[in-house]
C-alpha cells in the first residue's frame, strides 16, 4: 500500500511549494494532463495555468506533460504551454518514464510527478522512485473513465484512509 501513498498531497497545482522542490534537488516536473493541469472537457490551458508553467520554467525546471491520453488531446497544451509532452504513456507502466529519464539524463531523485490519480500517477511515480505529488481532480470523472478504474481508485483511497496514510483534504508536503 505504501506505493500508493503520495510523498506530497496538495489541493491543486497552484498550492505546491515548487521552491522547496527545487531546493531538494528536483530538476524535472512531470505533469499529468486530465484533471491535473486542466478539466477533461477543456481543450486549451487557461491563463492561470499558462503563467504557472512559465514561472516554473523560469525557476529552471524542465516541465513535461505525461499523459495517458491521445496525442491529439495533448498537442494544444504542449504548444500553448511551450513544454515537452508524452502521449499514450500507459501510466503506471515504466516504459515512458524510463524513456524520459534517458532522453533528458535525469536521476530518479531529480524528478517529481504530479497527478490526480493514485493508481496511475502516484503508483507510477513511486515505483520509479520519483517524488510523487497528489492533487485533487479538477472535475469528476463519471463520464470519462471506466467504472473499473473508478472502483479501484476508490478502493485504494479507502484503504489508505483506513491505515491513516491519506485523508481527503488533509494536505501535507
Ligand atoms: Mg488525471
């Protein structure tokens, strides 16, 4: 179960202490797209997200969108945020993460992955040895992900909650 527990839990991408991450040696931020950077029904990043990503690049982070969605879905975000992106990543599988590490020459300890789902984003990051950061989903999933994923996500969350490892709304970093 420890592999499903985020290292950091924050309300949204806007409440993360990026300077602290920088100080702890993080060089690269992997952002999930759907419900982390943007609501699933929205096809372009908003101004607030744009300015956040620009400020992170200014701070010296390499920012990469790592999503399980299609290239078509990701492309407008990649272009408007001016960052690199990986589509169809099949998180939590390791392949895409390993590819990114190889391309950008990054150690496990230099990467933080930010996402809204325990079974893809957090489990995926933890098994790689990255710093894992959970944020609340921007909108709910009802119509977008399978009943199976919803069921499994809820189950993992419930178990972590029971073990005292994660409580909704009790943020930490
Ligand atoms: Mg997501």
